[in-house]
C-alpha cells in the first residue's frame, strides 16, 4: 500500500463538508442490534425520487466534490441505486457504498456496482466468525454472505473497507478482527464506537477506559497494519495519535495558542498538529482531516431529504425538498454551533484537544439531549485546562 499518498486538499468546513453520507433508503432485510436507522423491511413511499436524487447531486456540486457515501438501511434495496451511482460519477463525485450483506448482493450486483463507477465497497464485520457476527446482526448466514461479497469485490478489483462496531460482545475480538481485515486485503478498517441512538441499547456500550485502551491499540495498528485505520464517532482518536506520535509539548503549545480566526473552526490548528504525524502511519486521509465531526466537514441526508449533522445525530436542520442543502450546511444555527469549539461544555469545553477532537457530538446528544455536552466515552480529563479561545 502506498503510504506516501498525497493528502486530500484543505477544505473550509464552514463552507463545504469533506464527506456526505446519503441514506438512499431505510429498507433492509437485516435487524442489527445497534442499527441507528431502525431499518425496516419495506421502502418508505416518501423516499426521494430518482429525479430528486439527480437534483440533489447538482446541488451538492456547490460544495466542490465531497466524498459521497451511499448508505441505508441497505442502499441496494433501491433498484435505481446503479443509476444514482452512474449519475454521481458523471458529475465528478467519488462514490462509496455500504450495502447490507444479504443474498440481494450477488456476484452480478458487485460487477454492476463496479461498472457503475463505485470506487469503494464498505462491508460491516462485527466479529471474526459467524457465531459472533451473526448474533449481532440477528440473521443466520450474514457472516458467510459477507465473506462472499468480499471475495467478489476482490475479484472485480473493487477496493474494500471493513466497518466494525465495537461493543461489549466483541471487544475481546479486536486482534482477530484485525487479522480478518488484513486477510481480506481491505484498504481501510473503520472502527465504530457505539452511539446509543436507534436500536442501540446502553447495555451494549463499552466503558470510557475500555474505549481508551481500544484507541491505543488502534494507534499501534497504524504502525504495523497493511491497511489504514480510522475511528468513527470517536474523534478522541486524534488525541491518542497526538499523544503517542508527536512531540506532545510542541503540539500542546500549538493547540493552546490563541486562535487567530474563528471562521475556520480551528481547522488550521488541527491541520498543523496532525501534519506532525509520521506519514508512514496508516491513517489514510485522517492525517489531513481538519477535525471532521458531526456537522463539521460531515453532512447526512436522510432517505426523505432531511439534513442532519450525521447519521448518529438525528436532528434535522431542514429538508432538501424545501431548502438548499448548501444553505442548510453553511447557515443553519445547528451546523454553525457544531463548528464552534468555544461552545462546547463540560470537560470537552475546557480540553486542550477541543479543536482537533471536540468529542462525539452525536454521543453527547444521545446520552444527555444536549449536542454541545461532553463526550462521556472519553476518559481524558484536562487538569491543565487552558483559557477558552
Ligand atoms: S475531553 Fe472531549 S475534547 Fe478532550 S479529548 Fe476527550 S472527547 Fe476530545
């Protein structure tokens, strides 16, 4: 794998997201224990039409060309998913998809996805074996089907991403899942930290100390693994990386220096610190991320057109049927407040890492009802807290 890939260009997150997650449908044949979407069997008749999808792609171009991830439910449940991929690629977007591993995803479907222009296929693996994975997905045979999909993706040269939600049930499987990811020749392992929305129950959640230990193991993996490693809903991974792989004193000085401008949400500070990380670490584009977080470089569009800061933060800031997605992202008070680290509360508000991390806003909302509250899945307590910018 090329570890000297050029970093993605700097994006002004007050103007454009880096990543757009688009829930094409909520229909899905699975019934996973942690499903944020509470996916259902049937498609919602109120889903965006193909014409509305094409119009949305036109509107999204005003952001430049953010990375587009088609998700669900199971996005493949929409028969026009291939047309949407083709149109998005025609418009110049880079498109990834997260289908559910069901018999709907056949070898022919994978070939068609590749022909349509898809650049990456993300498959969820929540255990290293059928017993662990299928119990979580609540459908027997899901693991076997996932393996078939991964085989076909390799056959057709479609790069693979593996997504794993770490919960109590699979915490002990970290090393064996990492081996699985390597064996499947995935280019990226995205480790999801549970947010208790949708069907996800608090009993599944790990503790803050367990999360800390897990993030440290992930950081070590970025040194040794042949694939990139990223966290989802755990921006504190950046804190761990800075602590482990930079001159912590120099980084802290940068992080606590007075911010010259509030308009970039501290992006340049985060960029300066993250750029100190060794380019040989398998971080993918994470190194150059300007602290992507809910509503800050990240945008979610629901199957009915609601615009949210992320899939795990289910507050609608408006609907694309009534308002431009561009003005919602740039001007809505919800999005603007999520991009202002000076508004953070609790220990995140007084933490030196609030600009490069800021904690999961979705988890803060899920647990307290206040999206600006502290992220309780972080065990860090900044005892040398610094003046707010
Ligand atoms: S306290 Fe909040 S901002 Fe600081 S590292 Fe933890 S999650 Fe991030």
